[in-house]
C-alpha cells in the first residue's frame, strides 16, 4: 500500500515537472555565466537536470574541459544533444540520457545545473543538500526557497524569449557539510545548530556549568569559518556516515581544543 502510494506520488511529481517545465534554452551569455560562477574546470563533472538541446553540458566540456551528463525527458532533444556533442567534438566527455530528472543519480556531480521552475527546484532541494559538501548548484532564474544563494548575478538579456524583465538571474549555492547536532571529543562537546550555510556553535568542557565559548559562522563546503568577533576555522572530513570535525582556529578561551577531532555523539550523548 505504502509502495503504491510512493509510486503514485512519484508519478504525480514527474508528470507535473514534465508538463510544467517547457523547453526554453538558456541564452549563451547566461550559460557562460552559470559555468563561470561555479568555477567549472577540467576536474568537474557537470549534471544538467532537464538538459534541453545539451548546450550547458556541451559548453562545460568544450569551453571549460569538464565532463558531463544531461538528462532530458523529451527523446528528440536527447538525440539533438548527442548530435550537437559530436559536432562540438566533445562526444567522448559527455553523455545525454532520456531520463526523468527525479530518478537521476546525482552522486557523481561536482556541479549541478538547472533551468527548471521554483516548485521543481524545491522538490529537488533535499537531494541537493545531501550531495557531497562542496558540490556547486547553479540555477538559472529560480531560487531554492529559504536556502539563500551564496551569490546571485543579474544578466541583461534584451532578446530573452520569456518574461517582461529581459533579465536572467544566475544563483550559486555550495552544498554545506551537514554539521547539525552534538559532536564529542575527549573532555569536551560541541553543539552545532545549522541553518543551510550558517551555523552557531557552543563548545563546553565536560562537567563545566557554563559553555567555554559560543560562536557563529558560515559553512563553505567542508570549511566552517567564524564570523564577527570570533575567529574560528573548523574542517569537516570523512563521509556522511563517519564524519569528523577538527579545529585549526578557535576563539581564544578555547585554544586548548585546537587540533582535536570531534566525532558525532552516540545515542547516549558524549
Ligand atoms: C527550461 S528547459 C532548460 C533546457 C536546458 N537546461 C537549458 O538551460 O538550455 C527545461 C528542460 O527540462 C526538461 N524536463 C522537464 N521535465 C523533466 C523531467 N521530469 N526530467 C527530465 N527533463 C525534464 C524539458 O523537456 C526541457 O527541455
């Protein structure tokens, strides 16, 4: 029953995406801006969700040396993309598949690009947030709700096919390490409250009545940096299942904890 419900829900989601996200190409100057803002390079694997005629993935390969995958629900567009890739001389580095973007495995992506719709972006958001810390997400025009972008560019597009503004927005997010929760080291605990790419942390020594330090900061991929008066630099390492946090810099009162590894608390706490 539950399985049937999930299938029905998935069918509803994909049908709405297919019906509601029409084929509209990203203009060339916006494609370039999307790849530049993500600093795409030869080490990157770019996945374009709803790849249309393949232009974003093909430009990533031809102009930036990346490899890539485009997934597209319309068969003719997939064939057109494969032909365009051959013409551009990048067929060996890119692939295009007739595939639903909601059923696409994203784990290999270092960069995900999208020109979809706000509600489709929101449906994808949990899966984007679960990608490896440091993965860049770039969206043409639409945002990801209350997950604020790290950067936004406004680009004049006088001949834009849709909208009255004749302007394209390019938004960039870097997937933050998942650091929410309690972390433990011998003799200390670190309680982190995370909201997307911002955090606040409370470092306490075991048995002490009051916290040693409280500091806030921003998360850029695997790197946590203190903001305001509290200099702090922590690094997330490992995997989602087995992560560690270590500090290269902490507010002065907590200097003794620099270089220690913090691991996730078990069910019984630290
Ligand atoms: C606005 S176009 C963007 C095309 C291309 N990414 C670009 O920026 O030029 C969106 C594309 O998503 C495709 N699409 C819509 N729903 C999809 C789905 N569920 N899975 C895969 N592709 C889908 C549409 O057919 C269309 O080609």
